[in-house]
C-alpha cells in the first residue's frame, strides 16, 4: 500500500495504522468504523478495494461521546506504550485517524482532542496522521492529554512519536462487545464446531482421565477432538494454552460433578454412549447433566444478555420473536454487541447489514447467509439442550430467518 504524501488520506492512514497495531489477525480483535465501508471518502476520493479489505470488519462502536475510527483489544508492543501497565488483560485501544483532504490541511490537534474523549472508556488512545503533518504543538497537546501520536510515512511505516500510558476506565456494553470478541470466549474468527453440549462437557473429563485425552474423547464421545477442545475453551471449561490444556475452575466443577454422580470420570464417560446421535433435548434425557449444562452456558458471556433481552421482549408482548426481530431489538439497545454476536465479519456482509452511518439495514436480515453460524446454529442448539430456548439452531445455509424463533422455554411473568 505504498503511496505519495498526497495520497495519505484518512482511510489509507488508518489501514497502515491497523496493520502496525494489529499485525496478526489471530491476536486480539479490532473493528473499524462503518464510515470507511463506503466506496467513497469525501466527495472526490474513492476508497480502494484493497484498503477496504485491510480495514474490515466494520462496526459502529460508541466510545466516550463519539465513534472512534478504530476500536480493538490487543497486547501492544513495548515501543507503543509508556512503561506504566495496568493489570494483565490486554488494553482496549482506540484510534482517531487524520489524513490529507482536498484542502491539504491535516487537523492533527482535533484528532488529539477526539482521542482524549475516548479515554473515559478506553485504556489507550492514539491519533494517527501523516508524519510530515505532525507539529510540535500537536505533540505537546497529546503529551498533556495522555494521547499517543502515530506518524505514518508514505511507504506505510508507522512510528510512535508520542506514547500514552495505560489508564483504567469504565466499561460499557459497547466496549464490552469488543473485549468479548478478543477473549477466548469471542466468536469472531472461531467457531463452535459441534452443536451438542455433551461434546464440550466431556472434554474436561477426558483431560482428567488417566489415559490420553484425545484417544479417550475420540473413542468414547466424539471424533472431532479439535472442535471439542475449541468449544470447551469457549465455554471456559479449559485453558487451551499452546503447551498444555488445563482445567479452569468451571472445568474442575464438571469433574467434581462426574465424581459425585458416577464415582469416576471413566464411569461418567460410559454414560455418554447412551446419548450418541440422540436428537432429544439433553435436559430431558439427562436432567442432572442438563442442569450442569445450564450452569455452564450461563457462564458464557453472551447468554445472560440474550436471556435478559428475550425476557424483556416477552414482557413487551413479543413472546416468540423471529431472528430478525431479535437482532433489530438488540441493535436498538446494544448495537455493537448485536452485530458482533450475530453478523458475520466479512466486509461485504457488514456493508450490507450496516450503512456508512452504522444504521441497521433491516432488509439484509432476511438472508440467512449474513448470520454468524456459531451463534445461530451451535450456541442456539446448546441453549435449546440446556432447556433455555424452545427451538434448536440451524446452519446459515438452511436458515430461514423469518421462521427462526428465539423464545424462552420458561419466561418469568
């Protein structure tokens, strides 16, 4: 993405900055504001397809009193931050980008003030601009306000001119959506590969078993061992570290349950033979396991939000909302979370579902292909088996959104 100085428009500056801050797509999570999903930037500038591709996925995330150009979560390189640290969790980062316009001026100081506003809910804020446009006065202002300044060169190199300190913040539902996607429980770039909770509950039992974990799971429960491990990590039953898989406190509780009910994890795993290829609701054929499943899926961050809003929809006399109705309802209250949880991150899909102002394009919600499979298929199926929802999920290729209902099996009246 090499360019001349005059070509360092805001979208191009932001693309270079995103590449510098988030060089590995598998580390952390980042979204760019929906204004950059348009084909044009200002009246006379096109956004090159390569730039749009580099900037996606898009979402319209409110932080402070506005919508930063970039919001993400990642552990940053040491040269991008002052030495102060705040805890072990990766910081929530926001960026305001400034670039050359038709009038030539780059308002870096305005970007500093905008970035400073985001520090009420972010851990680190930056302004990114062409390096040649960064003045000493802008740097002085940024230093006083604890805002980082990133200078972007024409060849795409991004250097930290001023580095910020990490600060604490208050978390909102909007920023929580991005933190959620960056966590082990996020669904952005990964998938629940299996749609029955027994396959995930069995994984901590197999880890605790004296024999090889993968051999035990493949022989006794499911051959898709990698999918079972990934799903168990999503549900916070195991820590899936590169060196070894370790049980979490919730995973150890699953083992305790098995020991209490069966005497050993080996005997507990024998019970799984009876449930292979069963289409019946798990909480009905194995009530105690069903209650354990309910506890596990309630610990998943998205479940509480979904159940509470479905309960409110029931109170609002929408007893059996369809999938588009649910997404529309959630988007009114928790727009970033609704998009991150339900809508695929592909650039073309996000551009269909959200316009450049971040407004929901409801007509697109009738197409099953725009939905994120781990939510509408696997997560919904688990909520069904736990006895929370009335119907199971469906693959997006087989999904008819207008006929797909999301209703609580027991609503509180």
